[in-house]
């Protein structure tokens, strides 16, 4: 933590200890309950198993800062920044180390969204995975036409999409890099060759996972005599070191063409029980995209902020903008935290109702914009204040029995809403460099350990299970997020940049957590902008949310009176682990100078490092 100071004392550890919860049973129950045909929302269990909670102090830095989910990755980013590297340079170094040390969450076998601020303009770089050319709407249907069980679809080759992270980073580096590309791989190569200590969280997730050990290559790397590698075990990954070395010399081409691409395609196609259709031609054809970020004004604490988020194929920014926008139309907008430092039951009720309305729009409209037209021709139509005002009028004192999607423009959509599906396994990186330029990047291999397929020391994603398993509803109306060749699956990832009323960068943040990313990020934004909390205090607030069904509250963090009050308003309430992995950096000033304040989630292993 070179040069950084902690901003407040750590809480006593005992307040934060949770039992190591292995949620396999809950997971199976939720998957078994997934009812695609009746469009009933199912609350997913937390995307990655919970591990111990560790209090985080909150950090400050004056020159530059990097927040990432693992200390070794954050240190690689800080090293790059200290050498004069840009925020994008640091993000590349962080991502390469995360591939090694946090393999359950993201890596070069997955996809990512990167939002960039160059001091003048925000840009959105889309490295989301694509479906192979041979994929179609039947990909996740069994021979009788029914959707496959979630993990039957995930594990194997079927769910693997064309990875996009490295090509996207290459595109961003060509525009915003300051240090040579090859230098940025050095920390990860060094660690892969010299070894790193298996973290408590990696150990916990290895112990919890029933599928990874079925891949002989992954089993040999992650398990010793059938047991997960112990905490602190020095793990070396020479195969990944070699891949990273090739990437450092030849660029993303080394992954998308030649021997490594061939190995990826072989692994997918030759899976013994669940092969996929990804080919070397798919890998060679992949293109990252620059998209216009979704920016809109947001009122909080009497000030006008600008929230910039990632447009479709992510649903994150639209849903967050809708929820906060609808909340702003109600009395709950300016309700303070209670004396206990928690949101009140009345506020949670309004938030939940706004969320149910937002998730109804998400299910109907949001999908890859290269395949599906935005309602009324523009995704911003879903954030139009007049539309949100109209939608917010549906929020009453009791839970609404019916929350249909809204209608934009004159043409009624012919689409069917997508049923709820689980979404999992991701990491968030926030960086501010010495020029005040910033990155907010959320990066994923989808489920924890992705498709559980290891190739040359890295894991392949299962991102295709973010598509709707059903291509259409029972009336034959197509679902916007159905599988189509070359299409990007809908995401919930919500890397976010916030600007103040002078157009200055005020915050960079985001989280993993499947569909609940939307709530984790919305909570943090509201905590910082409306409740005036530091990023660490906002991240520490208990998690809550709903994807349309029950209201989910973070287990053990809300008093019984709040639970009862929500039930009294007609909600089913479920208390469970909610394993967010929030990371955020905000601007503050001290003695007339800019100070960057960072926060990292106590529910995972992240830190903020800087100088
Ligand atoms: N695959 C999910 C998405 O893109 C993210 C999964 C997670 O965060 O755990 O929305």
C-alpha cells in the first residue's frame, strides 16, 4: 500500500465473520426451480460462494490509484501507474495477473466491458464474447425442446463463447496506452513462473465446486490428491506464462489464430459429453467494438451528476438508471439512512418496486444492439425522465401484483420477455492515472471457473448461458436475447463513471454478481451521491435487491423489524449471502488538492493501492 493512508479504523473482525458457506445445495435448489416456461422470476443464489468477510479500511491517494479484486493484481497495476503508465496500461497488467490469481472470476478466456475517460470524453469498449457462427436458438434446448438444466448447459464446450477481453484491451491500448504492450505482461509472467500463494477465496471456491475437477487438466492444476490446493500453497503456471509471453510479443493474434486458437477449438469441440460449436474461424473473426457510452443526468443531494454506463449488450446501466431515476420521482428519493446506518423499510420497498419495473423492461427489450433494435430507436428512450415519471406512478404503498414492461413510442413490441436465469463469476477494476484519466472495467468468465475447461493454463468462459435458453415464448414470440450466430449475450455488468456538475470525474466503480450487479452498483452510487458516504462506507452497506420476485436481503445484516415491515407490504423476503465484489474510487479534495478515495468490498479480497 505504498504511500497510501487508511481513512478510518477497521471494524472489529468478529462483526464481520461469516461461516464459510458453500452454497451448492441452495444453488441446486434454485436451478431445479428454474421455470422457463411460466416466466416466473427465480432469485439466483449468490454468483460465487461467499467466503469470509474482511473489514476494509478505505484508502486515499494523491497521484493515482487502482482498485482490484486481488492484492497481487492491484500491485501490478500500481507498479504500471508508478512507471508513468496510463489507466488502460494498468488495466491490462491487472487483467493478466487476475487471469492467474483469480481464475474463478475473469481472464483471457473471457469477455469484458471497459469504460474510459480521457479527460474530455468517455468511451465504451466492448469485449463481450460472441456466439459461434454455428450456434442457433436450439443451443440450450434438449432433444424434446425443453431448456437444459443450468449446469448441464454450463459445464463443457457448449457454453463457450469467443473470448473478447484481450482483443478489446489491445484496441483500448492502441488509443490510450502509454507504455509498450509487452511490458504490461511482465508482472503476470513473473508470478506465473515464480508462483503465487493460493488465496483463501480461491481455496474456498475450489472446495465448493463440483464440476472443475471433472476436467482432467483443471483437476491436475487445482487439486492435490482430489483435495483443493490449500491456502498459501505456491502455485506455478508455466503454461499460462508461455501464453502470456506470446501475447506480449504477437498481441491478441496469438490467442485468436494459430496453435492456441486450435487448442481452444479442440477443447470445445472434443468435450466427451457436452461439446460445443466454436471453431478457429470464429476465433479469427472476433471483433471488439467501440460503442457510445450511455450517459444521463442524475439528481442527488441537490446536485446534478452525470452517470455514464455501458450500453447494450449490457443491461446494467439502463437498469441502474431506471431504478435511480424512478426512485428520484418518489418521496424515498431523499430519505436518509436510519440511525442504525441502514436504509429504512419504506425506502427498501420503494427501491424494490422500482427494481421490479426496471427488470420488466430489461427482460423485454435488452439484447445485443447489433441484432435487436432499441425501443423507439434509442436505448436512452428507456431513461427518458418523462417515461420514468410515468413508470414510477405504478409504485404504491404495497407490492404491485403486476409489473409489466413499459411501452416506448407508438409501435408495440413483438418480443416476448426473457425468463429469469442465473448469472455468475466476475471481477471489477477501477483505476485513475496520473493525468486524471480513468478506467472502469468489469471482466468475466461468467460462472465461477467458467465452463470448467482449462486450456494452456487458463479457463474458458461459459458466457453463452447468459443468452435466453428459450428462443421464443409459447406463443412463438421471439425473445430479444435468444441465441443467434455471432451475437453477444446480454450482460448485467455495469462499469460506471460519474461526473460532477463541472464535468469533472467524480467516481469510477462497479461490481461482479450476476443480475445483482445492478443492485450492488446502484446501492454504491446512491450511498456516495445521495447519502454522502465514502466509497468504503457505501460498499460496506448491506446488500439488497430484487430481480422481480422476492426481495433479497443480505443475510444477518437487517433487523427483524425491517423484514417484517417488507412482508407487511406484500413482499416475500429472502435473506441470503450476497457476494458483491464492489470496487470504487471517488474524487475528494483536501487543502485544495484532489485526493482519490478508494473502497474495496469486504466480501472479497480486493484492495485499493496507489501513491
Ligand atoms: N456473466 C454475467 C454478466 O455478464 C456476470 C456474472 C457475474 O458477475 O458473476 O452479466
